[in-house]
């Protein structure tokens, strides 16, 4: 980050299709659905870091297998390797897919007990008990996904917002 160099005994880069935790387990690392990491990508061994598809997200308890998450988590983890006080990566998982003529975007992961609000079969909002957005599934609506990223990051209470009402302008919630 600042031009300073450091040396390491080894760097392991794993690239493949199937999640393989054998090396991590052999190294004595805590594993679950993946290699258990904190927000900075640090494993149960404070000198070993993991990022990407193999890393079990510290908040969701899942391995988030999307290019955007793997890329952004890896950047934050590299910064943490160089600076123990670097902020961790805590953005909501986001992925998208084009299916025929539709663009589908998914932001976040619903939590147990989430309440789902549907808006014209194109937007599916999952809210927790405090009215915070935990997941959005959007069909052909990238603008709302962009807004929802802000709402999630801010922990905005949406419980009194008429999300299901197509007349209500979501853009008014900027």
C-alpha cells in the first residue's frame, strides 16, 4: 500500500472448481462450510489468511461464491495482511445473472425470520425484525439495487416504508 515490502515463508493460491478444505484442516485451521475467517480474512491461526470462495463469511456463516465478493474480500484481506488495523470487508454479498432477456440481481442473504415484501413481482425485499433490509432480489432494476446497497450499509429502518406500493417512489429514499 505504501511501497513497503515484506517477506513471507509461503503464499498458497488455490484455484479450482470444487471447494477443498483438506490443506486447511491439515494445517489445523478452524473449518466449517469453508475456512472460518474474521472480517479481515484472518483464520484461526493469526498468521494465515484466506479469501474468496473458500473463506466462510464471518457474518453469514457461508462461503459466498461470486466474483465480486471474492475480488473485494481479497483486496481487504491483502490490506489486513499489511496493516492489522485495516478495516475488514463487511459488504453484503451481491451477484447477478442475465437469463434470457432479464437481468436478475441478488443483494444480501435473508436471515431466519425475515419478512418478505413483494413489489410487482419484480422486487423481493427481505426485512429483519428491526425493518433492516437483509436481502433484495431484483428483476431488471439496477437502480433499486444501487439504493439498496446504501440502505444495507447504513442499516436503514424500512419498516414504515410502503415497499410493496408501486406508486411509492423508492428513489425518494436516497
